[in-house]
C-alpha cells in the first residue's frame, strides 16, 4: 500500500477532536430553538440593517492572512459605501484563533458561528480561512440557513464526495440538506494537480510528503497523493508529523535516507511548519522543497517574522489560490492600488477576502433587486449558488450548485530575500 493510500485511511488526533467537537456543537444547535437558530425557512430579515460576519484567525502565525482578508473585506464594503439600496450593511469581525492554540480553535470557531446564527440580522458569513475551521462552522450556519463564502478553505470534502474526501463528506456538513457554503478558491484537487505538474517540470522523481495533523494538511496530502498516482510521480511516503514536537532532526534524517529529491510540506503555519521545513532543508541540502496554500504568507517565508532561513529561499516554491497581479484582469490592479493606500502591501489572501465580500454584496443586491425587495438568507444563498460568468478581480468565474468556483488555476510563488514573489499561474487541468 502506498503512502498516499495509508494517509487516506488515517484519522489524525486533530480530526478526531474536531469530529467530537462538531458532534457536540450540532447537538446544542439542534436542541436550541431560539432566535436565529430557529429562523423561518426563508430566513427573512426584518428591518433595514443586514449584518455580515467575518471569521478568520487574528492570532498566531496565520493572523497575517486573517488580517489581510479582513482588510480586503473592509475595502469591498467601503467601495459600496456600506449599503445595498435601502439596506445598511454592518460588518462584525470575529477571531477564530486563540492564544493558547496559536491558530484557529474548534471551540472558538463554533462559538463564532453560534453568535452569527443567533443574530436575527445576519445575512451572510465570510470565512473561515482554514478548512478545519470551515468544517466546524458550516453545519452551524447551515442549520440557521446562513449563506457562507470562504476566501480559501480548499479541502475537497467540504463540497464534494469522491477522491480526496473523507467518509461522510460532504453530507455531514449540511444538516438541512441544502448547500449554504461556497468558496472563491479552487479546491485541493486543483492545487494537487498544479503541484504535481510543477514538481515534474522541475525534475522531481521521488517526493516525500509531510503533513501536519490539521484538516488542511491531511486533506491536501491525500489529494496530492491521488494526483501523483495518476501522473505517475513517485510518492516515497506520506507521513504526519507532530506539530508539538521540539525537534524534527530524527524525522529529517529518515527523509534523507529515503533518497527523496523533493519534499512537500502540507501544513498551516501554526503547525510548526517553519521548524519542520528548516530541519528538512538542512538534512536534504540538494532537495527542492514545496509547500501549499496554508503557508503562503510572510510569517512562513520571512526570517524577521520567524520564517524559514534565507538560505532555503532558492529551493522553496509555494502554491496559493491567489495569483500575482500580472495574472489578473485590470480590475485587480485597481484593487492593489486602493489596498496599498489604506493598508500597505497585501498578503496573497487579501484579494480573496476582497472578492468574497464583493460576491456577498453582489448576491445581496441580486436577491433584493438592488435593495428594493425584502432581504432573506434563502434568496442570498440561491443568488450565490447561481452565480454565473461573474466578472471579478480574480477573473470570470461561476459557482456550481456544490459551492465550487470554476476557476482552476493556482499561483506558484518563489521566495526571494524572505519575500513572496509571484512566478507564474498553472492550471489544474
């Protein structure tokens, strides 16, 4: 049995904890019949105030991406002057991370989703950033009929069954049997295909995959293994590492003995991705190192912010659903100029947050006939899932009934002097 197959049947401690937490939260949601949690089927909002919640990590290594998403959302809302016709759009930002966890936390994420569900003015939810967090928030918001758009959660099983998903996915996330979740980033199936193409083009013949115990890391590793198998790229092994370990020297030595010439780090920054990468790079001085969207941020690549050493830069390539401005339509350049004036140079995920809010506002506009008709969650949900040929800063795309975007490219980012530099876009098919 290959490493990829072993990984697909393995359930990490983090995933088991998440499933236990999810079960408990859903029990509370089902038994609680008050306020927004027991909203009418249409989810009609009384009054002229509509609230959009944003749930992202604002603590820990991933906070730079979380704050960039929030800034992108704020910029989109400011451009609409905070209104859709007669409706005033209120933004409420929630932190899904905790200081003790150092990253997104299941308990905090569920608390955020319950807060949004209990608010009778909630019309939509932007988030979460990590797939594991979305796995917690989706069923709670789904129970309340709240439409949700994630800037990045890329795990295949959040929207689709089949290759790359876990047993029971995606049905277990949708207790009402209606889809309420969409994402503007292509799934890990696309990212995995891009990673395989990239690695093969750079001479990889034996890849060793390291995954953290997060849903994001585990699921991307599975998707990569499946894509590698189809493309006949040899995966030497797929191994989970302990994100709480104090040293990865023995692990790095084991990888070196495998004679792998490439290593894929499938993790989020808060899962000790930097120490793992540093020690693997030291043990395999001639190997190329690749990483996925979960670490496409300054805290992973900039040594001043605790990132990997500069000596690793020339060997490190990262894939992200965010592309460079040169690969986007002209509207993206206007976004960049406006963003830089307000907040400075953006992290890659900033544009995904911006478009998530733009899509939400567009759905509210279409669902209410430019604010002339009453607002309801069900109408906004339908508008999101019936998005067709939308011209946006990300390019022209549609959202399918499962909540997936038709976009199918990932950006390949180099690291130069501790900074992310866009190299090129690759399509997954």
